[in-house]
């Protein structure tokens, strides 16, 4: 395994928590709903108009999808220049998610503005890769016996 399970779990958590910041900032700046993307993600799992149900479903979907891609990234990302490679990885995932998968299976996601969602993917990559890279630096500083 390229990264320790602890480093990968920490990186997944950071990426999952902070990756929605770009689209949220965009929504506030453009006068849109900051929860539009959240509710669209919730509709990937359930067909409901309940804000609470959609929010809970979105948390489950986002965390699960993020965990899947973090696991894939943990298998393919190199240990050197991890942050840059993770951003490139996230850009590829963003194109797959937003241009291929969403239009076919998730119309509520496909209906969202593309660039704020792509920015979320890039933020996910930056958080994941930056955390993994920082963990690698800390690990290299540990004394070896």
C-alpha cells in the first residue's frame, strides 16, 4: 500500500469535509442556493422533497463516493508530488462524474453549473493530495529503528 490506512482516512475526511467549499462560495456570490448541490446529491439516493432527508442522503452519498475515489487514489497516486497528481486525478474523476456518469444516471447533478462542481472536484483533489503529502513528510521525519 502506498499510503498508511490512517493517512488515507485522514485525507479522505479532509477532502470530504472541504470539497464543497468552491460551489458553496459560488452559490453565495451568485445569489443561488447553497444547498442546491447538496439536495442534488441527496437525489442520487432518494426521491424526496424533504430537506432533512435529502441532506442525510447527500451526506451518505458524498461520504461513500468520496471514500471510493480516495481508495482508488490511494492505490494509484505516487508518493512524490502527491498533491499535484491528486489534483490531476480529481480533474479526471470530475470529467467522468460530471460529463459521463451524471448525464446518464443523475440528472439533478448534471443540471448543476459545471464549473463550480469541477472546482469542488479539484478542491477534493487538493485536500486529499495535500493531506497525503503532508503525512508523507511527517512520516519521513520519524526516527527509524
